[in-house]
């Protein structure tokens, strides 16, 4: 392979990884237009059609690109951009200098506040001065960032600095219950009101919008209803999947178009991806995909532990490290169950005049999420990993470098660290073939990177975790 062909092969390898980990429409929109230019040492240069284009992929896919370049080129790999804008069909403008690597900050334009709100009134809103209906608890300061929500948080912070002026419009956050969708969405609104107090920010649920539409239709006030929403600068619609019904969708479609065309910020949350929304018009679903769609995942052990520390400090409660690590290992589903368990634990201790210890934590958590069917041990993890990959224990603990065995061993190390409280890296290494703590740490980091870039690999890890820990429902 010649040097001229090598940069094409490397970029094609990158595209294969990227295509396997993002929505097909997003891939076709943002990556099919990119052309590889050169590969000099570990520096890969790609050509993009505009600086806006560069900013979007750099902000929206920064972590994915970092891991992808690392896998395709090596740890020293760097990505550079050559911006070559197209002015008219067949006329290419001179290329601007290559931009800095992806880890450099991107400047954002200053946002100009809009005019006065509409006088349209519905329950929960005041005439002329609109209540944004935001809960101050859901601010960025109370938000814990982890691998499960990093992309969503980064996009949210960018939006809060320049609403309507970033590529993330609309921002579509989706995922299961209790993963922080509402928190991130409202944090954007709170930060915007702090920086741009004259902007009109409004938070509503999909169900509320539909009810308001029906009231306006029955009262012959549809024109006023639409006019009111068209004056909003930052519209946050929570649980957009509840916006069913042809009439309300038609109206929302008109509101969406007006706001988006006028540079207003749109933020939506949903319990499912845009492509999975049911009973929605295709034209509306396609608009949900215009900006950035971010899936929020279940928090990993480190994020759960940090969330518990943050929340207990906020509540003025001092918890021992044993209690924190037990709860972080025990409650794995979402942030809401973590908060509920912590609140119940404090209440039981206060009302019962008891110290908060591991015994009380076991009792309280069992009442909320059920009793654990089996205690998680390194032996349990090893046996389930071997069963899943159909390999023997001897093969898993051997020194072989076969890829399948190495990946299985790394997953076992990751699950031990994630699921077993008070289990040191040295202990895990000793149990899994006599490895040292540095090898275990490297294995855990490798699994996290592969989970972020390989959907099949992530499914393996989730399947094994579900095999290892199965809660029993309380009767």
C-alpha cells in the first residue's frame, strides 16, 4: 500500500467504527461528506465543507473521535481539519488553514436576546412575565457527570452559553427512567436564565402541551396559542413521546418550524430514540433528528459513587465509605433509585435514632429494590463470563493472548471492579491469572473505550452483568 493510499485506508477504518456507533442518518449527514487528505506520521488530516461542520462533529462526537483515532492510528494519533467551503455549485473557495486537534476549545458567538413574550395565558403561566417553570434543584452544580451522560452534559453546557447558536438544535435526550434527562434539560434553562435574563424560557411536558392545545381549540384560541409559543426563545418539552394526536402534532410542527428558523433553542426529552417514536408524523420525527440525539445510559459504579457523595454532602449527611460503596454496588438501575434509597436511609436513621451503617443500608435498600439473589464474588463473575463465552475457567485464567480470551478476561476484571464493593485492583488481578493492578486498570479502561465505540461489545458486557446480578422482587 502506498503512502497516498494509507490515509484513505485509515479513514475508512475510522468510518467503520463510527458507523457502528451512531444513528445512520447522523452518519450520512455528517461523515459521508468528509474526505481524507493526508496521513503524516500519526497526524490524520480530513477535509470538511465548513467551519460550522467542523465545530459540530468536534463537539458532538469528540469522545467517539478520540477513541476511534486512538484505535486506528495509535495513542499518538491526532485529527486535523482542512476547511474547504463550497460557495456555489462547481466553485470551491480557497481552503482555510487546518484547524487544531479535536481537543482544542471551540469559540461560540454572543447570543442576542429576543423581544417580549406573547400575552397568551394558560394555567401555570403569568400574563406578560412568563414563569419558566424550572426547578432550581436541577442546576448544573447538582449534576454529576460520568461516561453515561458525558456527551449530553457537554452539549447542554455549550447550549447554555449560546442558545440557538450551536449545532445542537434541537437537542434530543432519550433513555430510560431516572437517568437524568429532565435534570440536564432544566439545567440548560436555568443557566440560560442566569446569563440571559431577558430571554423567554419555558419548560412544559408533552402531555401539558397537548392539554393546552385542546383547551385552546375548544375555546377558539388556537391562533393565540400558536402566537404565544412562537415568542418563546428556549422551549423545553419533557416526555415528547406523550405528544400524540394529529391536531396537536400539526400545531407543534408549525411552532417547531417557526422557532428553529428564527434561531430559537429547542430541547426535547423522551423515553425512546426519535426513530422509535410511535404514532408520530414522519415530518415531525425527521425534525427531531436535525440536531443532536443523545442516549443517556445507566450510570456505572464510579458515577453512582460520585452521585451518592455529592447528594449526601448537599443534604448535610455524613456517610462512611463502606455505606457509600455498598449502595453504589447495590443500586445499579438509575439515579432516581439511588436518590430514593439515600433519602429513605436518612429517614430511617433519623426516625429510629440509629447510626447509618452497612446493616441499615442493606435493610433499606432491600425494601426498595428487592433482595439480591446471590452475593457477587470474583468466582461468580468468572463462572458467568466463562458460561457466556463458552470457554473454560482454565482458558480464562491462562496466559494466552488469543483475542477472544483476552477480551473475556478484561470483561471479567471490569465486572469485578464494577459489581464488587471493596475489591481492590490487586485482589482482582490475583484472582484472574495473577495480574498486577496496572493490568487490571488497563483492562477496565479498555472495556470502557470498547463499550463507547462498539455496540456489540457493549451488549456483551450488559448481558453478562444481567446474568451476574438478578434482583428478586418483593411480594
